[in-house]
C-alpha cells in the first residue's frame, strides 16, 4: 500500500480558493483571448462559457473524491486505491508531468511579454527563447523552487497577496478597453457570430487555450492533504475559483473582440493580425495609455509567477506521492527538516528547464499540455463511480446524485477535450508515454524496490482502450492534422460510444472491493496519526 505522509493542515477555505484562482489566472488570460478569437471569432465567448461549464462538471467529481480521501498528491493515490499500480503509474505520470511542465509555460509567458520591451529575450522573428532568455528562465525557475523549499506556508501567504492583484488588473484592463474604443459590429463581423461554426468553438476550447486556462482548479486536489477542514474547504474552493475566473475570462474576451480595428480584422478571424503575437494584449492595450501598459506588463510577471509557485508545490507533492507508491525512487519521498520534499522539487525544476527546448513558444507548449490535462481530468469521473462500488457505506460529505450520469458526462467531456487537441498533439503524447514506459522498465530492471511492485495490468485495460481509441479517432478525424475520414458530427457519436465502453471496463476491472476497503482503512489510520 502507499505510504501516506500526514501533512500539516493549515490552508483555510478562502486560502485554498485563492490558491486555485491564482493557478487558474496564470498566463491563460494573457494569450487565450487572441488565440480563441482566431479559431472561433466572436464564438470564443460561447467557447469560454461552454468550457467553464464542462470544467465545472469534471470538478464536481473531484469534489466528492477529494473530500472522501483528502491526501496530498491525490492524483497518484486515487487510482492506486481504485485500480492498482499500473493505472496509478500512468495517471500519476501524466499529472506529475503536467504540473512539472506548467511552471515552464508560465515562465515562457512572462518572457514573451517582456520581449516587447527587451527583444533580446527571444530569438528573432520567433517566440523561442534566446540564450539570454533561457538564462533568465532558469533563474526564475530556481527562484520559485527556492521559495517552495523554504516553506509552503509562506508560499500560500505570498500567493494570497498576489491573487488579489491578479484578479484586479485583468478586470481593470477589460473595463478600460471597453471605455476607450468598443465596436459592437465586431461581434457579427461578415454577418456571422460563429464565424467558424461549432468546429471553431470546440477548437478554441482546446487549441485556443481555454481548457488550459482553467487547469489550476486541480491545485485543490493535489493540496487536499493540507486543507483545514477539507470537507468544507475543497468544494468551496473548487466551485468558487471556477466561477470567479470564468467571469474574468468572459470580460476580457468581450473587451478584446470589441476593441479590434477594421484593419486587424481585414483578412478575417482566422488570419487575425496584430503587430505582435508574442504579447497580443499589449498591442490592444497600448492606445489606452501608459498606465494601462504598466499594469499589463506588471501583471504579465505577477500572474504567471503566482501560478508557477503553486505548480511547483503541486508537482513536488505528486512526485512525493508516487514515491510512496513505489512507482518512483525512494529518494523522492524524503522530506527535509521543514517537512518539504526538497529532492522532488529539484527534479521538477530540472524537468521544467528541459521542457523549454522541444516546444518553442507559449502556444506550442499549451497545445501539448492541454492533451495531458484532458487525460489527467479523467481520473475524477472514473474514480468517483468506482469508489461508489468499492466503498458504498463510507459517508460522503459531497455526494453526487445520479453518479452514473455524472461519471459518464464527465468522462465524455475529458475524451472530447483530448480529441479536440488534434492528431498532431495526440500523436506526440502517445510517443511521449511510450518513452516514459521505456524509462520506467529500465528503472524496474535496476531497482528491487520497483520490481516488488505488482503492476496489475488487467485493471488497466480501460485506460489502454482510452488511449488507443482516442488516438485512432483523432487520426481519422478533422482536428489538428487529422486525415478527415471521420467527419465533424459522426466523430462525437463514435466518442460517445467509446466513453461508455471505457467506463464499463473501468468499473468491471477495478480492484476487488475487499482490497479497496483494506487500503482505505490503512490510509484513514495514517491520516488520523
């Protein structure tokens, strides 16, 4: 069974919600309005609303599972409890890699905006970091890691201060844009509100950065073990943070669309042209005045920095939990005298630096990470249903009605979000997971501790059907380089059937109820100690 460390529970409901808001309001608000408008035109507004609702549906399943099992690094422990080592290994990897690389995305966003002031940070005519930019990126990564090593409590306090600033500035900028130059005709440019139809709306949700922009809500799951009164704190933080951020994103998107000039829209939404795509909001904010630009650039540093701080914390706790499950070397489970997983933080920092090289620029990074994010979200809808079978008598403070419906809808949303990232991204993710498996089996070959772990391959059947099924439909579909043999419409019907099959297999090939109860009781004793 996993060795669950008892964390000090000191994060209040308000503090936890601010952690989630801070993680959500990272770099997404700086770029997603532009890329979503390119893909969907004014329909980007619909994409934000739909994206927020879909993310909320997924978040509710995490609200039940995280209050039932409030442990740090929950994304590694939950699948271990429900399906054993292989599923826990795969989903733990995906979640860990997501958090470990998200800090790189936030740093990239900051440097892209600052490159408008100091062009030497980027290579000419690209969004790739120059040698100077890379040096500054490494320095920022080391700073965030050092703050986390010192104390999570201080990180939370600093984050709470930054979050109020991160909320205030986007709202002020959006309002200022609306009062300087706002054209209602942009919302039905060339006679269409949905300029690229529903295909554009769905593409904006994945490739436009909308799903990515909401990713921070899972901070609540990873830090559940450090929540004071988790049964009240976790639902409050999940729902509250998503609603607050959705309102801010909508305000920004409306302001961005309304402020565009006829020249910028001349070639249509798909070819939306700004003077700089490295920092698109800076272009539209410039006419407002110097004060607005100062606020924007300051928040282009503060907002991603606050998110990166929280991603470092979550990545280290996920890696720490995987070490407790014997899925990673024992060294990553060690804690410092302050109770911090220092070695896990160091490894995550190195991985984050490496991530800058293969994916040049914020957009390329986000397209890849969105596929990781969508797969990691499937943990909630699957586990909430399976745990109802394994632990039917356990009291649940958050108990979803019609759990089969919630699970199916939540998983279907995850499958669709994975698919909408497109074949070019899905194929890279598939190869990346193969590479991870090669590394893991090399680790098993040299580690007796790893070999002592039974992989429980049978229980992982559903996740292989998930990966292979989505990859096949993506290859045949119309999103992101798909071959177009499966049209828009039939593809979502095929995925609906695939989702039902995945959920059926996940329930059928779960851990035995007796095993799950034994593990749950052991975890409960650890938490109470």
